[in-house]
């Protein structure tokens, strides 16, 4: 991971199972600039490290929305 990485934790009330975890990790992990994705089912949270020079938080949230996961702001 490079020093330009940013860490963020997002909360999605739609996370309920291992299928959700795999879908989110796969979809976000495929985005350029996303270095690491970790989903906590119990807390309904997504921890990720990404390079804001390659991908924006807006793009990450759009990708989540496209696969059916909303984010609580």
C-alpha cells in the first residue's frame, strides 16, 4: 500500500450475510485504486483503503449502489 492511500469506513444497513460480504469485496476490489476492502457483517460496515488520485469516494459509493448496497451518511 502506498502513502497516498486513504482509509474510510462506510456503513450499509443492507449487509446481512457472507454473500453480501463477497459481493462487496469483489465489486470494490475490482475498482482501480482500491487497495484493500474488508466487510464486517455484524457491524454492517465496510473498511477500505484507496488512492483518491485513482478513484473517488463518490465512485466507490456509486459502485455499491449499482450492486444494491446503500450507504448511511
